C-alpha cells in the first residue's frame, strides 16, 4: 500500500512538472533558421517580433519559419487576421451636409454612409452620437482669421478630431481650387486695354490692408478699373471672368492674410491668363503655377517696388509673356501635385480619413509581423502603400540593403507599373497632362501626415537613413504616394 502511494505521488509531481514547464516557462523565439532560396542561400535568419511590449511577446505563440521559407514568404504567411468588413459594416457619418448631386462619389475609392445615425464612426460636432469613440468634425471654407472657432488652435483645445478648412494642415483640407472648377489651361488673349489692372472688391471692411494698397498703387501711377463696391470706378459690361482676361494684371486682394486662404480671386486670374497681384496668403508662392508667375504684395512698404515692376512689364511684352509661359508649356509639378489633391471631393476624402483612422487603430491591436532580419544584418520590412486619394493600401516588401532614395522610388514605381496602374487624376486634367504612363513620384510620406507637410514640409523621404528610421520606429509602416 505504501509503495502504491509513493508511485502516485511521484507520477503527480512528474505530471505537474511537465505542465509547469510547458505553460509557465518563457518560450524562446527561434533565433536561427536556414533558408535555401537562391537569393538567400544558407542565410541565418532572426525573426523580429513587433509586439506592443515584452509581456505581449512572452504570451504570443511562436511562429516558426518553415524549412526553405524566405522572410517574405514568412511575413506573408503571418499576416492573416480579421478586420472590419466596410462593405457589410460601412463607415457612418452623422450630420454632415452632403452633396445631393452625389458628385463626391466621382473618383471615390471608399464610399461611406451619411445620415442621422444613432451610432456613427464620426459626426458633425453639433450632432452628438451614441458611440463614445465617434470622431467629431468641424468644417468651414471661411477665413479662420474672421472665424477663429474654425482654426486649428481652438479646435485642438476643444478636442475636435477632424478639422476641415482651407488650410493644408487640417485633417481634411477643403480648398477653393480643383481641375473641375477651373480651366487653368484656358489660352490667354492679347491684352489691348491701356488700363493696367482690374479689381473686384466688395467687402470694404476686411481685415487686410487691400484698400489702402489700392490707394497707394494709384498714387504710384497704376491705373485700376475697380468693378466692386469698394473704390468703385467702372461698371462691368460682361461677366467677371470675361472682364478680368482683358487686363494684364488683376488685383487678387483677399479679405484676410492667412496661410492657405486662397480664393477664387486668385484662381480666376490664373484661368483668364492675367498676372495676379496678390495680397493674402503668406505662402502664396506655394500656389503659383511656375516660378515668377505672380506678384506678391506682403506689406504697404512694397507698393512703390510693385508699381515699378508692373510698369516695366506693361512696356516689355517679352518679359510679361514669360510670366504666362506655363499656359503653353504646362505648370510645374509642384502646382500639379497641389491641384491634384482636389481630384477627390472633400466629402470622399472625409470618408477615407475616417476609414483610415478606424482601420489603423484596428490593425494596431492585432500586432502583425512587420519585419524579418537575417544574421547578415539585412532586414525585410513589410510596408503598405497607396496613392493619395485612395483608401486601400497595397502590401510591399522592402530590404534594408536597398533603401537609397532612387531604389526606394524605383521599387514603388515598378510595383504599381506591374499592375498597369493609372493615377487617380487621369481624366481630370487636360489631355495634355493626362498620360500618366511613367508614374512620376512627387512625394512619399507617412499616410497620416497632413498635406502641408507632405507637399512643402520635411515629411517627404529624402534619405535612406530617414526611410530606415521610419520603418524601425513604425512597424508595418503605412505610406502615401503623390504621382504627377
């Protein structure tokens, strides 16, 4: 009887020991694996687990590379996880004033639903919803100088999630420009009028110095036909656009001086082939179709200099026509990259922004495998790319030893060319600029960045170290591309 009890105790201890060993001792990651593919024959591979923290790493299941499996194959194999099906369960936005013509669906790769939903993914700030995680929206096309409530500072302080205004650093910019709205490549006509400039200004109480500037230009010998209520001197006999196009200069004087507040006053000048003399956005040079094609008045002290330049151009037809060369040769890629933003309607871009925010938050909880490192030091990164204005990302695998800017761009370009990919702006620009066959890359940047940083800031990748650091610090990096 005693021997029997001893055996029972021994078996119990042995079983408990095995249970403890398999369930509580930390599991080690496979540190070395042999690969036999031609490009990595006999390479030792270390798998880098990109989990949220060390505790999650210890709790995660080992995912071993199989014999003869490459890093790319292993990353592909370990990428399956369930995500929200946006076709069955679409993004819903509450209270947003929709375009009833449904023009916003043109070129839209991600359709969401707008309505008075009890639970929504996003909502206009005045229309609260039952979902505590719903993103709040604040939207205007007015000047933030005149309506500070719609500015970034107040919006951030008040916890607004999505700001929509004319500023390129808002989450969803709502600019005045678009290829659909303005025929920028409309040919210019010869200017025969002796009067130098036209002006249409009717808000005489604006915060900018535009009326004083008109007075000073007149004092400095610049003749102006003013068709608006302010300093009115002449009645228009035809439409505003037909009137503007007959003058060599148009006074595109905005009511506010603030970044990215650029309205039809400026864009109509470009369409009609007259040189805009601008008071308004301090960064108006970001909006010029070619270098040296506009005149920017930053303050009243510049008026004598501006007047002298206008007089000189009135008497030098050759120099004047140089400012309009873009009409025949085409605008700069910088201008194309800017205007192409509006190929996708702001309402669609709102859908894409909300959908992307929801999707990236969801992916972050899944802890996907994002990179695989060989003992030689080469790392294979899983990254995701999409064109600006698109919703779905495409998966790519990029090696750390091949991260020069030229090679990085070539890999991206070849990836999309292999699909016979057409840029989103095809069919929106004039035919002269709509080939799109070469997929010229203007910028590649983190998908969550704003357009001011993407177009004019430091967000665009310019060195291999910058790319490598971003990939290491942002597992499964999601990037956006601007094709021109």
